[in-house]
C-alpha cells in the first residue's frame, strides 16, 4: 500500500481535505463548503487554523516538517503531533477539563482537530496588557500537581508507566530542541542566538564566562535528560495557557516526555517572573503597581497550590512503586510518609528554582525570545528589564540550594525592579 504523502493545509484546501470527516461534519455542520477558515498560528512550529461552520467551530493544528520560526533549513519530524495527541489524552484524564477536547487525530498528516477555546486569549498576552486572572494561578497549581503526580511512579502502575516512558522516549527531536536551546546555547556564542545589543553585551559576556553558572546549567541539563520521573508538558510557559477571567486551559504539549517534575514548575514560574520584570516596559499612563502585586501573589499561589495538591495526592493516591504504604501507613508510620514527602518536595523546590533561572536566560540570550520583552520597543528600556531577569536567573540557578522561600525571592525581585542602572 502506498503511504499517503504529507501535505500542508491552507485555508483553501482545508475544507476539501477535512470535509468528509464525519466527526468534523457533526461538530461544524454538514455544509463543509461554507466553513470559514482562518490561519492564526503565531507559534514557533506549527500551522493553526480556526474553522467555523453553521453548527460549531474547531481548531485544526498541523505540524510542519520543519521549524516554522527558522524555515526548511531546520527539519523537524511530524511525529511531534502524535506525542501532543497522546499527552493531551493523558492530561485530560489526570486533570479533567484543563486541556482542549480532542475531536480527531490524523497521524500521517500530523493533524489534531480540537476544541476552539473562545473567548479565551493567551495568558502571556493578557498579562502584558496588564490584565489579572483571579483563577489562573490556582488552576495552574492544580494542573501541575495532578499531571505531574499522576504521571509518575508515585501513582502509576509500573508496567503502564514503563510502556509510556518507552513511547515518549521517541520524542527525540523536541527534547533535543530543549536540551540545546534551553540548557546549552545561551552559554556560548551559538549560531542562532540573539540578544539586545549592544546594551546587554557586557552582561552576556560575563554570564558566558561564569563557570559556576555553566556548571549549574549543565547539572540541570543532566537532570532533564536523565530523570524520567513523570510525563511533562515540556513547554509550560504563559504562551501555552489560555484564559478568560474565569477559566484556565493548558495547550500545546508537543514537547511532552518523561523528565523531572521540577521542570514544568520552574518553567512556568520563570515566565511569571519575566512578565513581572517586563511590566515597566508596558506601563504607560496606567500604573502597574497592582499588576506587579498580582503577579507575585500568583507565583506564590501556583507554588502553594502545587505543594498542597501534591501533598493531598501523596496521602490519598500513592499507589505506585515508590514510598509504598506497606513501609509507612500500613505500619502505623504516617510520620515516615510525611518525612518522605518533605524530602521529595524539597528536591522539587531546589531543582525548580534552577530550571526557572535557566529558562529566563534562554528567553533573553537564545533563539526563542518571549513577547514579554520583545514587545518593548525602546531597546534601552527592554535591555534594562532583560538585565534584571538575567541577574535573577543567575541567582536562582547558582544559589538554589540556599534559597528557602518565595518571599525571599519576591523581595529580591521587587528590589531588582526598582534598580535604575543596567
Ligand atoms: C525552535 S522551537 C523554539 C521554542 O519554541 C517552543 O515553543 C519551545 O519553547 C522551543 O524551545
Ligand atoms: Mg508551543
């Protein structure tokens, strides 16, 4: 049998190509010729279409065989769509209602058809505009705890988890992006790097010459590559979250693979800290004092919710091969289980701070920058904001074993924000 050839969709061909799919016809309406199609993808990798019919709407996401941000010179396999689909199904089971519902998956054409979230917007965009989302931090803390705990050996049957580790181990190329772009490229003059120049040149040179920082970045890469602890989202920044004032949904888990719990937590918190340090570049007549307070509180809420939900799951759903009840609760030693929980959370805390620091560096020094800083037009002002995040990132990565509370970090963040010099 001949293999169907991959073909990228466009707004004209999409109805013709998907108009025979019964699931879609049910969702969107039978008259596929009148579907309205818009391409809205602004991410680094894929095509994303909104399709509206007489009966409803859907998102059609298609992977391209290359990195959209860079072009065909950087090939990237279509199978990332398969991993995204499988991650979405697992996340939906582990934290119901938090990810878009999947309507249809076509592995050969790398297409996922899923729920169109409306009127949701990308959280990063909303935060840049100075909007507050009262439920987002708690929802994200719950998502982290539930997906990361329930995808681990604390909870899963060993055979199921090992099969899943094997399945996601094939997401090699997307892991390679993270391994290079996050953990290594920022710390040397890699070809695709860029930063705000010349303003940041001195600081960038100092960071690249910083032996302690380079060693910490590599220790964190070592952890990322070898600690297959749980099924990660793998790219959980504020651009992977969609919100309304009431609702929070997590999208885009194509980087999913088995790695350290602390990675998703650290990456997410880093993006809140970066948004905080970018606020100065976005405030105009509006004073962003309340917004800054909201962001620091959101960081505390994410972490505290994560801790408390993780602890709850530890006490109620710890049925995997690790820290078995037979050794603790069943021997009337609940205190032992609590002591072990403290140790596990302590390790996550220290590693999460490190991953957060490295994530801040790569968004300012590497290939993939974030809109929080990029949308600040004045390069001097942008560089002032970025330099604060670079310093914070270095502190978190190198001193994480001596940092004991978020209050301590948030105090430092407030002092940094008030600094005037570069
Ligand atoms: C080449 S891909 C660059 C970045 O975009 C994705 O969203 C990930 O964050 C990746 O590191
Ligand atoms: Mg993405």
